[in-house]
C-alpha cells in the first residue's frame, strides 16, 4: 500500500503539485517558494483551526526533523512524512 493511501485527499493533492513543480523546475523550485508555502499553510491552519493547532503542527514537524536528521546523513532513520 502506498503511503499516500494513508493521507487525506488535500495532502495527496498538495504532494502531487509539489512533485510536479519539482519535476519541472528542479530542486531550486523549493528555495523561496517553499518558505512562502510554509507560511501560507501555517496561516491557514491558524485561521481555520486555531493557533493551538498550528503550534501542535509545528511541534510535530520539529519532532520529525529531529528524529530523521533532515539535512544530516542518517542511514538508520525511517522517514515519517515521505
């Protein structure tokens, strides 16, 4: 079963769009654009779900980054988001 089967439809569509952008523009597509997307999604979560939910989402992201060592080599890490 693909990981995307466990995601809600909105998340699957966002991943599809990001993959398409990466395929067209390469890794540089996510430099400034990714930061803007992150800010917009954070704003939407805070606006719709409340600030507490945004803080919870940020803590979850921080935990995943720390666990997986994103940006650092770690042969044993199991991705939780990819």
